[in-house]
């Protein structure tokens, strides 16, 4: 009946994505590894959440110890999530900003 409007393309440095995209990371990285992966893309992470739970926020000193924790382990512990046997990933929402000008950058959902 009608064609959907193409999604808005978000650009950052030499990358581009839409709201329909998803970034997938394997091997259950630690919070620090995830932060470094995004830093290599010119993005500074300030918050990682899963469902209604805040897994990491750089403003909370108590969260600094979570840098070495695995994302999936934090999801199970903090968000009290159980990943069903038919599912092989955990989705996290990451709030970040451009390293140079500190503007917020909306990135896709990240599947771990």
C-alpha cells in the first residue's frame, strides 16, 4: 500500500548507520573492552544500560570497579536478566559522545 520512508542516516567520522542497524560484538567483552572498542571509533562512552538497569555510568565512582567485569555477567547480576537457551545475545544501549566536540552521538543497539 505504501513504501516506508527511508531511515535517517547518522554519520560519524567515516562511519554511517541508521536506527535499523545493530552492532554485534562476540566473546562477551568487559566493560573496559567495550569502551575501548568505541573509543577506537572516536566515541566516548558515558553510560551502558540493559533493560531498565544501568550497568555502567562514568559519573558514579562505584561503577569504576565494573570496568573489568564482563557485560553479560553484569546483565545477569545488575539487571537480573536470564538469557533463555534459544537466545545467544544480550542487547545493551550505550550513550556516548564524540571525543572531539563532546556532542551526543546516537549509536545503534549493541548486541553482545
